[in-house]
C-alpha cells in the first residue's frame, strides 16, 4: 500500500545583514512560528561582493483548516517588518517526515567561488 504524500506550503522571505537588525528579525520570526506551532528554516546565503542574505522558510500543512489564516498572518508579518517575499510554493512530503521535522533548522549556502590566482 502506497503512502499518500502531504501537501506542504512553503513561504520564503528574506532580509539582509546590512542594517544590523538581523537578530531582531530572527527573534520575531522565531516567536511567530512558536506562537502558531509552525516549522521554519533559516538559511544564510553568502555571495560574491554582496551583503549576506538571510532567508526564512515557513512550512504549513495545506490540509490545515487554518491555512488561510496562517497565510494572512505571515503576509501581514512580512509587510509589517518590511521584508521581501520571495515565493510561496507547494511541495509534497511524506507525512511522517513533516511530523518529524524539527521546529527550527539552520543552514548556510556559500555561493562564493574561490578562484585560484594564476601565476605567470
């Protein structure tokens, strides 16, 4: 018997390191997600010649009867704090993996390419 996959809505938004309020934003995202028992991921991305970016991804079960309310709360939160909404997409995930997902995860994406110097 094949297990049916659960639809999960992923909301991704960002802020940058340049204004010195990164910890403030992160604590507010953490508080929002804990208040509504939402899982989230923090992704720090480093690129060549640019400020580091911090992305947040919030995961919401598409089968939740509060889905529309969660969407409204998250969009209001993003607008209130002047963050940039990147995308909202739906993914399919094994229900057990979703239930076992940690409340908060953190990862780093290093997109800086080291180019060795040419010696002539």
